[in-house]
């Protein structure tokens, strides 16, 4: 099992959204990094992270950071080998 870096990636994305809005499109707030927790019990469900943000017109957006195991480089190589043998 390999480490997932959802926390680090979410932190980098949030900082970039706050700092590098040269066109002032994101005049609204950039929300905190939210964890994927059980809605009533509050326990950890997955390393997925969510960032909510709003543009200057008040339109809301979400940025989701989650693992995509099927897109891992070693998984792609396995798939390519399987296709080659067909």
C-alpha cells in the first residue's frame, strides 16, 4: 500500500487559489479544506478532501482531491501489457 498525498495536494491548491487570482475572478471566499468524514458520527471515511470557493458573482464551486488508483502509473502499465497480449 502506498501513501496518498491528498492533504498536501489540497493544501497546495488552496494556497494557490488564495494567492494567484490575478484576474480577481475569485473575489469570494476560498473555504477551508474539508475532510471526508461520516456525516453524523464524524469518523474518517477516506483521504478525499474538498475545498469550496465562490467567484465574484457569488457562484459556488467545489474542488475535490481524491485518489484515483486505476490511474496509477503501475496500473496503467499492467493494463497496457494486458492489451498487448490480446
